[in-house]
C-alpha cells in the first residue's frame, strides 16, 4: 500500500488546514490509521489515530484542535487542523500504527506534506 499525503501549506497562526491521505489500496482491513509529524531536529511523533470502529486518540498538544477521520470507501484519512500555532510546523505523514497509541507502523512512509505556521 502506498500513501500520498496532501493539503499542507503556509498558514498564519490561528488558521486552519485540512490534510488528506490517499492509499493506493483498500484500507478496510487496516485496523488503525494515523497521522504523524516530524518537526526539524525532532523525532517523528504520532499526532492522531483512528481505528475501524471510530475510536480516536490524540497527542495532548493537539487535543481539541485536530480531528481525524477515515473514509474506507475512498481509501482516505483526513486531518482537520484548527487554531494552528508555530508548534505545529512539521512535515505530516499518514501511516498505520499498530495501535491507537502505537509508534511502530505497518506501512512504508510516503513523502509527507509540509505544514508551516510562522511564529
């Protein structure tokens, strides 16, 4: 399964973005899908995850601001990001973590999409 992320942009603090991830094959059989991000000089971290029953998990830093959703019929996973701040600047990737809070993933990484929020 190949993953292609899109939707990243330069946005002012307080603004919103919607990221989308399209998988080359069906995600119906994938229990958990998630969004990760990697800021310059930092390790990649799990931002949000959703399982096939709609249960979600969010990093503390994005709770109340980000919303993850999945659309199995379209093989897509979206991330709605609101109230963005400079701490959200990173390259964002989607993948399939082994659990809602997991860090190792089941699929290869895509190229990601850059989100930049100036200070």
